[in-house]
């Protein structure tokens, strides 16, 4: 469990939320985090920072660099 998650649990507990309520709140935050990560992936694909085809090939066992550093003029 990450330090941030423990800190958040303590913060919610200090505000009087029950363990069950905290579990539900953290579940909703996990859903939000997952959605945000997916959106970030698509943003990275659109900007060219992430090459999804290369990532898939790399995951399939091919050695390809799927992340590239953008030149300053390529950043939006």
C-alpha cells in the first residue's frame, strides 16, 4: 500500500468516516485514477510521446523503444 493511500485513509478516519465508508471512497478514487490514467495514455498517443504500436510489439517480446522524448518544438 502506498504512503499516499495510508495518509488518505488516516485523513478520512480523522474526519470520522467508518472503515466501510473509507473503503468505498478509496474505491471511487481508484476508478477516477484509472480513468485519468487512460485519458493520459490517449493524450500521450496524440502528442506522439507514446507509440502504442511499438508498446504492443515490445510487450509481445520485441525490443523496441515505445516512449520517446519530444523535442521542445513538438510539445503542445
